């Protein structure tokens, strides 16, 4: 597959938006399963919550938060692109969405450990 | 060939609709050399049967676009030094269009979509009427003016991954043309064109990758035009199908 025409910042931003969305879609069933434990199996839920105290799991959670933030801010960027008058600052918006996402995920990780 | 002249290593795609592959050529490097100059040198000095398309050589006609090192370019205005990868140059027919032979693609589907998007001017006046005044700073005219310099080169069409995924998608050039007409007060086909561009293969297929904007040689912005069509379509929906 030739990807040489996909190296522009905005094309990479759209790829990040797509893959973060796919990763979140894969994560959601697991998320709902764990929420369901609160109703059906409190002991297993407690065991799971204890497992999430491991630093490595916290780190993975921070990556999940990063994906969520990237998809959220990237989605807001796309909504602005499509429904607001055109702005020539598209690359700046994409960079801002990425910066905000890293800020949020790093903030989450620092508060979690 | 003069052994003292620096040479470019050029790979050119040769073949037809049934398939093909790259062949390598050595081309003498020149000052202010365009990619079209390189293709022409190969045809005139090394490969007389090489087929390619060009006309004006000054960026007006839109007929010489090709893939250059994997990216769509208007070859007559693309300097070799700008796109050279070391000494390597790889030239192929435009992406997303069927090949006729070598570097010449069949543009019929591209222009058919222009028609399917109602990219045709439908006048409200006859030639017997007075010429309609155009107010340059009218907001609609400003929007139309920003998008009217398209030369139909299909560079945006070749750059578009949505076209690659859905060959029926109308594509950036046709939708950009439709946007200019939706902002032309003299045109009478607003509702029909809005219906055409909002159809299943229309503007809502666009994923806003903005590759069309990135590669348009005339620095037009089809992504903005398509976003405008999406807004017109959404507004029409909320107004119960009523438009301009």
C-alpha cells in the first residue's frame, strides 16, 4: 500500500481520529462488562478494581484517556470544520486538539499514581 | 549521453488497463527542469512509444497531472528539484482513474461525475436580456470566487482516499464546481443541484481528510466547498426542503 500521499498533518489527524475511535469501540464492551459487575458480582468487581491499582494498569488507563481525549477533541475539530464558517487554521486546530489531549491524559496519569 | 552531466534515476510506469510495471531510465538533470520535461525527454530520446498527455505546459489546461513519487502533481509546473527523492523520481498514472496506456488515464468517469453533480450552469436569463451585474463583494460571489479557478486536472480526485474507497463518490472537483454554482445568483438549478450533491454518493461521503486541499495546484479548497454543501443540505433539511 502506497501511503506517500498521506503524510500531511491533517491527513495524519484524520487517521488518529479514525484509529482512536476504533480502539474505543473495542474497549467499550469491556467497559460495560465491568460496569455490569457492579450489579451482578460485587466481589469480582472489587477484585478487578484492586487489579487496576497496579502502576502498569494506570499507565494503560492513561492511554485510554488519551484515546478518548483525542477522539473527543478531534471530533469537535471536525464538527467545527463542517458546521462553522471555514477557517484557514486547520493545522493549528489539529495541533491544539493533540496538545489538549496529551495535557488531559498526563494530568490523569499524575493524579492516578 | 554526456558522461559529465548529472543524471536522474527515473522510474516510469509502463502498461495498459491489463496491468504493467515500472521501467527505469537515466535522464540528464537540467536547471529549472519540470517533471513534464523529464517525461518528454524520455519519450524523445529513450522510449518513443511512451504515452502521456499534456497540452499547454503552463498550468492552464489541467491535462498533464501524474503521480510523482507517490503524490499527485501537475507535472508541467512541478520542478524536479522540489520533488526529487535523492536522485530518484517515480512517475505513474493518476490514482483512482483507469489507465488507457502508460501515463494517460481515462478521465471519462471524472467528467461524468461533474455532470452528475449538476456542475452545469442553468441560466435564469436569455441572451436577449441585459448582462447581469456581478457585485464583486457580494458574500455569495466571494464564496464562488474562492473556488472557481479549477482547471479539471483531477489532482484532488487522485489524492482523495474516499474516492479510492468508493469509486461512485462524486469527488472533490465535481462537488467544488457544484458549490460555485450554488453561490451563483444567476443560476436557476439550486434545488436540483442540492439534491444531486446530497445523494448517496454525494458530499456526505467526504471524511474531511483535506488531501484535496493539500494537493490542489491552484490552491483551491474543495474540502471547504464540500463542507459548505453539507451545511446547505443540513439547512435545507431543517427548513423542510426549502432553500435559496
